[in-house]
C-alpha cells in the first residue's frame, strides 16, 4: 500500500523567460533527493562504521519501493521523499543489531517533520537526510535446519492481558532453541500506548523478534492509510520488509489498508497490498533464487486480500512458497488454487496461525487465573513452531502451558450400551489438522482401526 507523500510544486513569484527556459532544468529541480550510505561489517558491534570496518558488497537495500544492491565497497544510494523508511535486507549468515527488547534494528526512518499529531505518538522529526545512512551487520552462524516461533493475535487490551501473555506463553519460551520469532499482527487491541510494555515482555524470550502490522495496530485517527502506521513505525520500523535466515527468505507484508478516520465512528479497513508494496516485491523477487523457500507473513489471510492475484502472478512460477497469517482466531491450513485466483502448478499452502489470545482472552479463568481462551474452532490458544530444513517446513502446534504432545481433543460418550448401535459418535478435534490429515481410532488395544470422516471445515 502506498505510504509515500505526493510531491508538490510550489510556484512563488516565478517568471519564465522563453530564452532561458530549459525542460532539463525543471526536471532536475523536481527530482527527488538521493539518500546514500554503506552496509558494513561491524566488527566491534558498536553500530558505527569505524576505520578498518569494510563495506559489504551485494547486500540488498530498499526504500520500500525501489531496491538496490550495494557496490563492491558496500555503498548504496536510493531516492528519498519526506516520508521514507530505508532498510537493509538481512542476508543469510549475518545479523543486524537488536535493541534492549530484542527488536531488530535494520532500518532508518526519514521523516524530517515527524509524524502528524495523532492520539498515539508517532515518529519525532528526524531532520534532514544524513550525509550517510549506514547499516551495521555482524557475522552469525545460521544452520540449514532451524526453528522459528509464530504468534497470532496476542491482542491485549490492558496490563492484565499483557500479564496473561507473560505467564501463558512467554514464560515457557524463555530459553527456546528457536532462532527468532514473529508476531503476525494484532500485537495489541487498539491501545497503542501499550507497545513499550508489550515489547518488554516479548523481549524476555531472548531471541530477535519481528512484527507484522494488524488491523488493531493502526492509528485510527489517521486521515488515510499513509498516516495509519505512524506509531507502528516508531516502535518497529517499516510496515513491510524482508530478511533471510539460513536458506529461507522471509517477507513481511502489510495487507491492512486504512480507509481513513470518520467524524462519527472508527473508520474502516480493507485487505489490500497496494501499488507501492507490490512495486517493492517486483523489485525484490528477481534477486531471490528460485531454489529458496519464501515465507510471506501477513495479518489478514491472503485469500481475503483483494489484490492478491497481482502477488500470485509474481510467485506462481516458484516451486517453494508458503504464506502465513492470523486474524481469524482459529487455526487452519488452506491449499489455494483456481478458486482463489492461484494459477501455479501446485496449490499454494497458506497457514492461518493459532492465536496467543485464543478468542480475545475470553473464557473462565483456570487455577492460575488465566482465561481458558479457547479459539473459535475449539482449539486451545498457543503458538506455532516452524521447523525449517532448506525448502521444507514442518509446523508444530504448541498449546499454551500444555505438553508438546497435546495435539487433539477427543469427545466420546461416557457410557456405551450394547443396544445403542450406530447412535454413538466419537469426535476428534485435531488442532493442526487439514484436508490432508488422516485420523484413525480403535477401541481397546485389539480393536479394528477405523478411519474417521471429516465433518467440519472452517
């Protein structure tokens, strides 16, 4: 979606003399300023390009529209507007700095006048473009096989629900072997003043944590989509970006378009990518080898996004793509085909992620005072652990504060009489199940295995 400000022309007492007018002069006057900088190896990890710290070639840098690659000396340049976020695409085997809450710092925000006056604070004025915008990287080992954690919709309304997150999921994840985590939007529930406290809690997990924007993370008093992400920018940087880890490429998308505040009411949103974001993808994807798996991360399921087919046309010829979202408050798998506008040789696998909040932290409290928070599909709240191995990914559903092998619930009669016949039903809710799942049961150790029939699909 488009977040750039429309360039304007100001004519103040301008007199053009025919003899001295040249179109080329006007073109130069209207051209956008250029941002320049370096991507460098930060040997001492102080975030500053010191003498002896070499520039890194062939690293991707973007302004959220155009994409460039650093030269041999690590230098880059891109057009700039008065509302631009520059970022480096973290390459495999390298890492950006993280802040005190383990939020990756891979970007530079250029908003000379800062964000507009909004209920929740945005970006402070950044002033003129620096002479050099430099991105530090340091080496790190990234294995072929690794794990990553995905949160859907933690969505706390207040400090009480932030405490639920800390006790229900964060506590058990401290010390995880996962390499990083991602929250797939609805980080909060409208009160954006809670970002700092939320980030402090998630930061306790101890791994880098990326964030995707959701419809409850917007500045609802923003006049349009361009001004709806200002508080998100302040805390997390760009609302869409990309990075590599090991053999996998991760692309975070913003598919929530804010249609503007209304005098009476909160306004509305649409699921939309927009021309500017698609332009970024058109520039980025040719630089990604087709042998690599790309995971597209977003908030609203891709099959609900209005301009999804423009994205599909860019990736249908790739053998290894997946996508993941939140938003629905139930967990599931979709294999997209012609019905959804996908024309690839094989269906596109889209995951709707289990939510941390279940159904918005509803339900009776358990013995620890935390709501049962069951999702609308009857599954428990929790998160997923993705197990990556080159172009493959195996997904584990992890219920909050439950054993790792808690993967289904079974509903059966307490008693069965000999004359009840076929009136007895056994229902199994397989939390991570899909249309490809096969479920069998038997009665006792010697009973005949029975294949269960699928009876419900979200």
